[in-house]
C-alpha cells in the first residue's frame, strides 16, 4: 500500500517536472520571438519611407520599446519559476518563428502587413503558454499571459483597421 502511494507520488513529481520544462520551452520560444521582433521593429523604424514617415517611424519606436520591456519581464519570469532563459542572439535566431527584416527601405503597408502576422504568432505563443500553465496549475504564468493577450489583440485590431483604410485609399 505504501509502495503504491510512493509510486503515485514519484509519478506526480515527474509530471510536475515535465510540465515545468514544457512551460519553460514555450516561454523560451516566446522570448526568442520577442527578441527577433524587437530587432525587426527597430530595423523598420530606421528604414521606413513614404509620406507617412513621421507617424510610422514614431509608432514603431513605441512598439519596440514595449517589446523590450516584455523581453525583460519574460526572461525574469522564467528565472522566477527556477528555470533558465535563453540569452544569446544565436539562441534566439535558432529558435524564433518570426524572421528578421532585410536591410532595405520599406513602405508602411508592407511593414504593417508583416507585423500583423508577427503579432498573431505572438498571440499563438501566449495562448499555448497559458493553456499549458493552466494544465500545470502554474497560475502566475497563466495570469501574466492575460496581459499579453489583451495587449496584442488590441494591437492586431488597430493594425487591421489601419490596413482596411489603406486598402480603401489605394
Ligand atoms: Fe530612433
């Protein structure tokens, strides 16, 4: 009888450990995407051309400043759950789903269409983290993801509205 209890307990510890590794993997994927996205947004901030330069140039700065804060928050959250965040550019480029921008001049339509896709990738990351965290009773991770979901969904909505307007004008 005692043996059975111990076995169940060990299995519980094992599942819990595996759960934490799965959440850490999800968080590191998200962290990698954030890092590549930060560089991409600043690249666009530098290379935007066109009559809406001033608006888009400063909007992109606002967006990458926000992403930069999120990079720090996610890395420190990984540490707070006793795990190790990825910390090199090599790690991020090997892991990320978001691709870098090339060193070329870009118009705002191209930029907004591209970052709309990227924000949707971030929403997928955050949703998966939340689902896995809920399954493992990691409520701090799950609660943190709520803020990100609200933030990204609002940005996606705004960019979608803006592109509709652009399509109508063209
Ligand atoms: Fe700048």
